[in-house]
């Protein structure tokens, strides 16, 4: 966004003199509403961030609405391969700003070609996140990208490298770094109040990989649903509306990040990395045990990826009988030290041990799924050129840790990983899984 030149402040009597001279000359002065000039709580158009959106479905809607609620944002361009979503968001923008204030596109490259856009929200399916983000950065746009930001280790590396090379502001959609109860739990872990940390627990979905195809159905008119563009960099397969209209693409290897581990792991492993002061590294050892994956960092800290909902371990909690399954909500994490533990999840509740930690406790009402503070931080960084909490370096390490764990599970055995080279150690099969073939022309 270009900063307008600031004119010298007028003399105190200049406005009165201007009005007097105008009236004497028979000229009616133009009265500009204060909201247009940024008064009365408004923001002048020249000071608003021009935003575009790519692939705005259910999760994208939640994120975008928090951005549209900000007075310094103008949603000028929307893009989707589905006509119904293009129409929906064009109508929403016109409701906010008036007819003609927003343009809808089927091909995101046309949206990115616009020089008047400052930033984009990318909320497509997983297969598109990294490629679209790199296209956006090279087009000079700052990027808020939903997680997982890349469906392979190689794509996460390329995405991070591109953001570094272009100097664009990047925020991954791992919003729990900006949710108060998670921030509080991380504070307890990093402040030493739990003693020496020894184990971090990250909840994940039950792991699954699907390689089959749904039955072929007649392909719709590209103006209604552009199937080729929907597939994008993913391998071709026949159209079935369940993938697109019903959003049942998750779990299919071609469209997913692998084993569905990133659906929650992108959030919970991210929080564990943060709590363990491990944002500049990843675990070195990964070993699957059924649907649980146990990992270990070079310094001996343990990371446990566990499926579905869970709550405190009985041996660590005298009042464990009060712990219902999932009592802290979805996406729970647990940080354990020699002198205590803390556990929290999306509903904002906190479980602590020992009782002395209760004096640290306070109530949290914001839910973990709420991205409003996260999006506001992104918008502020677009203006200041600052670094958001879930920047590309943080994303890179967290996502690589998730991918390494998923690869270990898919191989069904222990693997070793070198955080410096970001490669598996002496493991050709695992290293082949770091990347996938990308369909032309989407080799970013």
C-alpha cells in the first residue's frame, strides 16, 4: 500500500478564510464527509489495505470475515473455480462497498496481476496452498495462507525460500499462536514454572491415507466448476462432485498433506515447537506406535503426536476423575516438566498441576478456532513490514516436523532426520517421499 504524501498543516484560520472567499465568489465549497477522510472512526480509502481472496470456502469465510470487519481493509478482488462462490463473495463485497467495488475471477493469476492489491488470503484446498502463495509473493503481494501451507517437505522449503527472497510478509493460518489460553500455556512452559520440560503432547486426527478414485461423473462447464483448475498441481483424476461440492477431498493422498496428520498437527505441533523453544529446529527421531508417533529432539526433549481427543494422565493428576475426554476442547496440547504440567485446548479451559500453579490461572473466553487476533497481526505487519508470529520460518519447521512424522507412519518404522540438511539420514525411501511430482504448468 502506498503511503500518501502528507500536506503541510494549514494555518488555524485557513479553513474559515477559504469558506468566506468561496461564498463571496459565489462558489459552493465541497463538503466531504468525515468518514471519507478517516474521521468518525472511518479510514480514508487511500489508507485501506487492498485485499484479494483466493479459494474462499467455509474456513476461508471465517478468516475473511474477520478481515472484512477491520475498517482499514477493502476487499477488491475474489477468485474461485466455482461460480457459486465467486457470486457469493462478489455480492458480499458489494454489500459492504457498493456495486463495482470488487471483481471476481476464475483464474487466480488474473487476480494477482492487479497492481492495486496489497495482500491476498489463500484458503484453497491443501494442494494449492504453496503454489498459489509463491505466485502471489512473486507478484508482489503479502500472503495469509491457510494451513497446511505445503503438502510436501519440498514445497514447504520452496515456499519459505520464496518468501525470504521476495521479502513479502507471510502469515500461516496457525492462529493459535495468537489465542490467549495457548499463549498462557506456552508462557508456563517457557518460563520454567513447570521445571525442566521433558515431554510435549500434540493431538492429531486418526491417521489415514486414501489412494483410490471416486467414480467418474460428467465434468461440468468450466464456467460453473473449472475441474482442471481445481486439480491444479495435483495429478489428474476424473471429476466427482464429492471432491468439490461436498468437500470430501481430505484424506486422499493426491490432495492432502499425507495421512491427514496436518489437519490438527499443523496447529498442535506448532504450539509444541513454540513451547519447547524449538522454532529453529525439528525432532531428529520419529517412531510410529500404531496411530501414535513418538519423536525426540537432539536435546532429549520428547514430542508425542496422539490421535483424537485426550486429557491428563492419571498418574500426574490427583483429580483425574474429573477429566472428561476432550474437556479442554479440540486441538489440545499438553506440556510436561519435572515439576508440573499444563494442558489446554480450543474451548479456552486450562488444566494445571501442581495446585500452586493455580495462582497463575485466569479465565479465557476466546476460542482456539477464532482467527481475529491472528488476522489483525497480519494486517498490522503488512503496514509495518514487521514479522508475524506464524511467519515462513516458523511454518517451515513446524510443517517439516509434521511431514517427517507422517512419513514415518506411512513407512511403518523409525526414521532419523537431520534438521540442518532437512533430509532423512541414510534413508532413500523416506527421502523420496520429501517431494511429489507436480502437474504442469504449476511447477513453482
